[in-house]
């Protein structure tokens, strides 16, 4: 992270977007960058949680890993 993005102990909110854009530029092909693939960090988080649930990981464990309250995971996503 660059020095101008830092202010005291706080990181400027724009730094996240700048860092994410640079990471996408480095890691993805031109076609992937032009798609909606991983447009936001949240997209990958959502995909990861969905994968855990689909793989049979207990919803409470998924919530713990995602640091969310169990009730915030949709019952429609919970795999029996």
C-alpha cells in the first residue's frame, strides 16, 4: 500500500479499490478483466462461502469462518 493512501492509523477508503484494481490487472487475462469476474473482493468471499455450504460444511462453521452471525446466512443456501 502506498504512503499517500495512509492517514495516521487509518487507511483511506479509496486504497481498497486501487489495490483491488491493481491485483485484477496483474492476475487476470484481458478477457477476464473485461468480464464481471471478481469485480469486487466481496464477489470472491460470496463464492467461497457458497462453495463451503455446497461442499457440506456446517452452516455454523461457514458463518464462523466468514465472521457472520449464523442467522445472516440464507436458509436457502444451507445444504441438508
